[in-house]
């Protein structure tokens, strides 16, 4: 991926050139952003210097935040689909879907009926997605689902490395808020999701454990099935952590934002049974690092993630959608895959049941320096 030499990554510059083919009037494609919650990530992507797209407007309920976003971007704020002008090429629908009682899919279908291509943020129920795909085909527009995290550099790096392995098992953990996105990551890493079996979970405490199969591979999933209804963006212990075991070792996505780790299979050569020192065997396996970082060793700070990394991921998703529109790709091509993602995700949700309701303020994030200082005595090396 990029400079780390893992094969299978797309060429970002080529994608930008594809986006620059222009919209209906021959200029930059004109994009509408629907929603200013997570939609602010898309706004940052579209208004970044050198963006191959033009932010044409915002569609939202008209609250103070939406008004401020429209004023800062210098674009009109629309409070109804009927007021959106007819020169919009593509819409990013970043509104809650049916599973959360939101209007996202209704807005998406109304825009498609007007000939607008749509990129919609998940999670989406299977029937909800199927209805939108039918609408897209009926009006000959492109409709794609975005699960965001699959476009992050760390996740793309993990997926690219995973695709060259023959998995023997998969272990994954996530917060319930991002469980839909986990199955998209795993589907891309494993080359699909079927056949799968997700039986009833076990365990107590914050996490529930499901032992089943995914893509025919033994699969253990641990989900923090807890949610604060008034503060759903906080209280998670983690976003995603994934390990794929193969014949030669294990590939681990330590966190959604990295690092990606490769650990060769632990191996003590037969020759070591005869030597006076365990390290005297000539086997080259003893010279392999116990763990190698694929790509950057450090993850970005959260401020950098929100300012640049996440908007860059949104730009990639928008670019992919516009390229599909330019090339007149059948929306069912990617739609069939996301129907599988939605189906597996719903099976997991059914097995887990309703999340435990949390209350109270979110825990304070603890800096690593604070942890190191508290454990300094134990971390310091003893004198020689």
C-alpha cells in the first residue's frame, strides 16, 4: 500500500484524474452533501484544496450546525429534496438509515428519481438496500454504499496483505456501532462472506463472543454490545481489531487506524534439539523478526484523523462512485456484495439481541505518557 510495497493497492492519482472528467456541464462534478453529522467529513473532503469535485450545496434540517456549515463553505442550504437544483451530479447521503429510524434511504431514492447518482453511508438493512438498488436501476443512475473505514490507509493495507494469504482462522473484535463496517472489511479481506454461520453468543461483561464461520473459515467475533443512546459516538472500548491466521503466520490490524502487524509462525527448528545453545541452529527462520510492522508503526492522532485522514477516505469513496457513474457501471455489481454484508450483519445483530444501554459521561481517554509514568518503576530496566 503506497510506499510499503504491499500489492493490490489502487492508484490514488489515477482515481483523481478519473474524477476530473467533469460533470454535466463539463466542469468539476457538482456534489450535494446530505447531513452535517458525519457529513462534515464529506464536506471537508469536498472543500479541500485541489478537490476534483465542487461542493454544490448541503441538504439538512436547517439547524444551527447545518447553517454554520453552509455559511463556512459558501454554499446554499436546502431543507427539502424538492428545493435541490437540477444540476447536481452526485449526492453523498450521510443520514441515518432505516435501522436507526432515519430518512437516509428515502432521501437517496428521491434524489435518484431525479437522476442524481448517490453514495450512501451504511449501515443499511438488506431490504432497504435492495429497494434502493431497484430505484437506481429504474432511473439508470449509480448507487453505491460506503462503509468509510475500508477506505482508510491502514485498513486498505490490511486488506491488500490479507488477500494473498490462505486463512485458517479469523478473530475479530469491535464495538457494536461499527459492526456493519467490520463485515465489509472482512468481506474484502477474505474475498467474500459466504458461507457463514453465526450462532448464539456467549460471555458476560462488556463483550459477547460468537464462535462460528465466515467465508467458510473458523471465525471468532467479540462484540461490545453496549450503547449509550444519547451519546452513541462514545463509550466504545475499541473500533476494530482483526487477526487472520495463515499457515506461515498471523496478520493483525491492531486498531482501525493501524498499525498492521505480521508475525511469522513461532518455530523452533529440529536442529536446535542437538545444539548446546538454542540460538546456534542454522535455520533461517530464527533470523525472522517476531513481529514486523507493515506500513507506519504509529497511528495518527485523532485530530489528524478527523482533519485529513477521514476526509481523504471520503474523497476516495466519492471518487469511486463518480468513476462508476462515468463508466456506466451496473450498480448491482457492488450492490450484490453489499446485500451480503447487510445480510451477515443482520444475522449477527439477531444473534446478539438489543445492546445493553449505558449511561453517564464518557470515560476520559488516557494518554500513553500517563500510563508509562504511572508504571515507570516496573518499566525501568533493572541495573546490570
